[in-house]
C-alpha cells in the first residue's frame, strides 16, 4: 500500500475584498509567486463573484481554488446560496464554519456539519473553521468549545471519520 504525502495548506480567504479584476490580478500574482514552491499547498478563497474568472486565471498553476462557503442542499429555493454540487468539478475546496458566519449570521454547529458533509459528498476538500470567542477563552472554555464544534461537524457522517484527538484539559 502506498502512502499519500501530505503537505501543509496555506489558504487565503479574501472575504469581501477586491473587485473581480483585482481578484484575477491577485490570483495571477499568487500563482506566479508560488510557482516552483514545493512542500506546501497554496489555495485562494475569493468571493463567489470571482470564482469562475479566478479559476480561469489559475488554470495552469498549482494554486487551488476554494469557495468561502457552501449550502447544505444540492438545489432548491435558497436565494443567494451556492450548493457544493454547483462547485464540484472546478472548485477544489470549501470553507465552512467561519467565525463571522457563526457570530454575525447565526450559523449553527448543526448547519456547519451539514455543509461539511454535503461538500465532502460532492468531492470537495473542506476546511472546517473552529474557534472560541474571547469570552470563552478567558473563561477557560477553549477546548470545550472546539471539541463541541468538531463533534457537531463530524456528526452527519456515519460512521464519523477518524479524527485525532488533541484535547487538552
């Protein structure tokens, strides 16, 4: 059996920055700067409006393309949402559970898990963002919060994928 070599992933989430033209220029600059770099995987996560033009700009590079979020259904009356099925085949990654979506938009741990499972189902690699608030950290609940978020993220999988425990209590 052959071993798969894993490399660290450096991913830039562009959030709600750049115009499409600026995003394409940035993607080309990142592709140029990372050309020939070995031992690390590079990815960009531009706004949804940029995905197709950035995909084209990265076509001949090793830079991976990721979506900043996905929805947990493949299709339906979900105005403004993007399904993993829509991204499959031309997008490599998806980010779910970002703190801004959790805290500003009220995204629940259950929703994060559903998004994670749906994205994996469609062959996307998923970055699951976890983390505590400042108040949770100051009260000593960092690992309780992160464990809860990870448990919820893996809950939709039957059986859950093996995850290494790094719990410090």
